[in-house]
C-alpha cells in the first residue's frame, strides 16, 4: 500500500512565504494555501488547484517557493 503524502516542514515554510508575498499571483497563493492545508493531513489537492500547480511548475517566472508548493500539491492530487 502506498504511503499517504503530506506537506513537510520545508515545503510548508515555502508555502507560507508565497502567501506573504506581494508579488505572488492568485494561482500561486491558492496552490500554496492548498499545500499548507495538507500539512499533517490526509487532505487531497483538487483538480482545479492541481491544474494551477502544473502551470506554475512550467512557468519561467514563478519563484522557487511557489514551485516547491506546487510540486507538493501535485503529489497529493486526488486520483
């Protein structure tokens, strides 16, 4: 059986930085909020947030923190 994923401390810290950022987009903040919600939880990422996370990972302008939160959110996507 696969291990249930949850957001780790490092990613949670990155997600918090994204949420505090004045330059982060709405999509980046939504993905960061989703990643933080999943800290110590078995909650899953919605399809809408997963789609945003995929776009953030492909973005050339997204911050390292935003990409970290996006990657975490994608690993916890509903199957």
